[in-house]
């Protein structure tokens, strides 16, 4: 096939978009066979991918019910990395769709002992069936590599955009919170928008352990039970010395969010997220 013809075929399959790129990956996969059963880990990872697909169904239902505006969404996974893209008619709706993916997936993974680290970037990107490139992808990858915890945060420019949308009177999801996120380069903390996954964690854990039936009255989470879920998740496998600091910094985030999010006597769920249920 002539080169020019091949180029036209490839260009016809590439779409320029403005929206969010979310990059998530599993920490500690290198040397996983020394800490836990590799087959079990792979099975868990496949379930995490299934949760992503299930979240897409939840979002479709919310759109159909008129509770969420429509959006274009895509999910790609390879090895231990997940890439999510979301585009909607306006930016605030793009962020609303993305938070559903991030929180459901993050909490499900954590409950099953898989620690995710992720970044969120808003901007232009170019996508095809097998590839995503462009400024938003570059921004997400660069800041993903800098994060020094178990958690998800927006890049600096995306954090600023969230602040702008809020100041402009737009409805920005309350689970995007200001936090001094730990990073690898000095200064070692940056004030960014982090994803507060704490309110949903105990609910997902209760669903997975079949100790909860969701009903119209909601579900009361408590600081003590939520911290117990986190500590149990951290005990699924051994923590190598090089990763220990990430766990410490994550516990600091959990404790800070528990104080801000969950009242001393407990808080009733749901807030803004619909948990994925079978």
C-alpha cells in the first residue's frame, strides 16, 4: 500500500477532542510474585476493568433518567495502566462524569488490595481506537509520574481550571478538594485538586463483603469503620521499604478527609456518587 494512502486511513481514524484524560495505574506490580499470588492479582485486575465497564452502564442510566447530561467516554487498559477520556458539552459536566469513573474504580481496587495512583488533565487530545496523544495526555502522564501517594489528583493547570469554574458559579463536584498533594520533586507538596474517595470507600467495602443492602434511607459511614477498611486494604500484601512513605502519606490524606467529610457521629451516604452494584 502506498505510504500516502496508509496515512489517509490513519488520519481518518483520529479524532481531535477537548476534555479530560485520566491516567490510573497499579502500584507495586513489579515483583508482585514475591508479595502475592500473581494469578489472583490478574483476576482482581480483570474485575477492576469490569467495574469500569459497569460504571459506564451506571452513567448511561443516570443520563437516561435526566440526572446527568450526556458525554462521550472511552476506557483503554493495557498491562497495569488504565486511561479514561471524557468529553461533554461543557467542562463541569466532563468533571462530573469523570468523578464517577475515578471514585468507583479507586475504591473497588483498594478494597481488594490494589493500590491505584492517578492524575487528571483537561485539554486537547487526539484519540483513535488504539492510541491517545496530545497536550492533555502529556500533562496527565507528567504529573502522574510525580505523585508520591496512593490517590488521584489533578494537574496544576486542571486544578486551576476547577477553581475558575467554581468562582464562575459553575457546579463543580465537591469530591474535587484542595489538598497539599505529596510529589517526588521539591517542593515535595503542591496545593492541587485531589479526588476525595473517602465517602464511598466504606460503602463499596460493605457491598463487596455482602454486609450492606442499599435502600432509600442511605447508609451511615463512620470515621472508625472507614479507617479500618483502609488499614485492612493496606495489609493485603507486604509493603516494600521503597513504597512505605507512600502509604504513610496516604493515611495522612485519609485522616484529613475523614475530619472534613464524615461527621464525628457518622455521615449518611449518598453524597454525589452512585455506587456500582450488581
